């Protein structure tokens, strides 16, 4: 872990602080990347640790809904593809934990917060995957929403986060295509298969819109995050872009978006209001699967204790062999 800037030898005076702060703001304004060794305001560090840790947790918890279908994918080909996708998500979680570590928090601390239920992760992963079509809907809608949100994060002002996002977005793009392909096959299949695709769209549409976060007027971090170029678009702007991209895709599939207020105004698809009380309920831990997700992560952590112990024992053995040599 490299946490420079945290270990200054002496406290800074007001003059030094304002000089450093000016230099930091100028760097952000000039679109230069802020690196772990650079001075940064505490609030910037806190904002990034919060967002990157939540993002990492989302990738890790996000393995669970699709993981539920690994043993039941309808063919060997589908199973292989799904397995690769779920493994990618584990990888994304790990890059992101590493990016957060450059800001001075340890992975152990972040994992502890997740397991204790004190850290947030994306609301979307607290919904169940009831049918195979849900794997299609997750790829199409959830990964589609993730790409819409994450491509701008490749231009985030913090270097390690921006660079991690480049690779993540490439992989998300494959994920989105595989989901859309599942939905295409189902929508062109038997009436039962098409009904299954429609049912998945009905259940995942609104939670996908909620992934973008609360409406701008209720977003607590938006202004600061936009000013410091962590976020490049507001929650509402990205939600609108997502709807504009996705509604024609639903029409291509011959499916109906479950929104009676949906209409086209010549420029954008105008859509109804998501149920924000449901969003708040899910965030407060009372969604359909919150408890199940945390229990699964805690069990995986406990089951993996022997691996961590073995790794420590191996490292100790290696060290003592090196001391003797
Ligand atoms: N769910 O002030 P706001 C994936 C929280 S995984 C839960 O607007 P901000 C994938 C927010 O944290 C990709 N909480 O916040 C994996 C804040 O709470 P705190 C997941 C949410 O940060 C596997 C409060 O509400 N993507 O792609 O300016 C399989 C106020 O919100 C949510 C990311 O993590 C939510 N949906 O904007 C398939 C993207 N929304 O911290 C796919 C990175 C808001 O004050 N994150 N909250 O307690 C972001 O872009 C931003 O953090 C957000 C929210 C747009 C999500």
C-alpha cells in the first residue's frame, strides 16, 4: 500500500495549505491527473475512498445474482460465458480495492465494513435472479447502465481510479453484449421464452434506473464530485442517456418498457418517476435480498479463512528460510 501525502512530517501552516490547495485546484482544472503522491484535500480523499470502495463492493456482491445461475445455465457454452463474466467482476473488485488502497485505506478495512453491513454497494444487487432471462437482463440493463456511468469515470481526476476504469469498461462492454444476445435469443424464441424475457425486463427496468443514484436535487455528493471532476455527469443526466439508448433496444427486441409514462419528445425519451421510497428501503438494508447477500459474503469470507492462514504461514516460512540463507 502506498499512502504518500498522509505521512507528512510536520503539520502544515495556513499559508502552505492554501498554496497546496491552489495547486491542486489548478491541476484538476487543467485536466491533469491527481496521483497518490500528490497533496490532496482531505475531503477529496474521503469522497474517492467512499465511491471507489462502494464501487469495489458492488463488483464483488454483483457476482452473486448471476453466480446463482452458474450451475443451471442452459448449455455448456452459456455456462462458460457466464463463468468468464463473473470472474471478470471479481477482477474488477480487486483493481478497485487496489485503487482505493492508494488513498490510505486498507483492503482489510474495506472488507470488514462490507461484511459488517456498514458499507454501501449498488442497490441493484439486492434483487433476485428468478429465471435464466434475468442473466440476460443483468447483462443488457445492469451492465448497460454500468457502462453509461463508468465510461466518464475513465476521465476521473484521480489517476489510479481513471486507469482502472479503462480496462473495466472494455470488459463491461463484452458483458453488455452477452446480455443483449441472451435477450435477443429469448425474444425470438418460443412464446414462453419471449414472455420470460419480458418478465425479466419488467422486474429489472426500474431498479436499473435507480442504479444512477437519487435525483440530482437529493444527491449529497454531486456538486463537490462534479467540481473535482470525479463525476463528469450528474445522476439525472446519465439516467436520461441510459433511457435514450435502451428504449430503442427494447423496441428492437419486440419488448415493452414497463413505463406507462414513456413518450418521445423528438429529442429524448421522457420517462416516469422511479419509486424512490423503494430505493431508500433497499439502501437501508431492507431490499428483497440484502440479508441474503451479506450472509453469502460472510460465509465466503469465513470459508476462505484457511486460505488466508495458509498464505500467511507460507510467507512466514519463506521469510525464515531467507533469514537462514
Ligand atoms: N446504490 O450523492 P449521491 C457493476 C448512495 S457494479 C447504493 O448521488 P454519488 C456490475 C451514495 O453512495 C458497478 N447506494 O452519491 C457488477 C450516497 O451514499 P453515502 C457499480 C447509492 O456518489 C456485477 C447516497 O446514496 N457502479 O457494474 O455522488 C455485475 C447519495 O447519492 C446508489 C458504481 O459503483 C445506488 N444505486 O453518486 C454486473 C459506479 N446511488 O456514500 C454489473 C461508481 C447512490 O453518502 N459510483 N447511492 O452513504 C458512482 O458513479 C456514484 O457513486 C453514484 C452515486 C452515481 C452511484
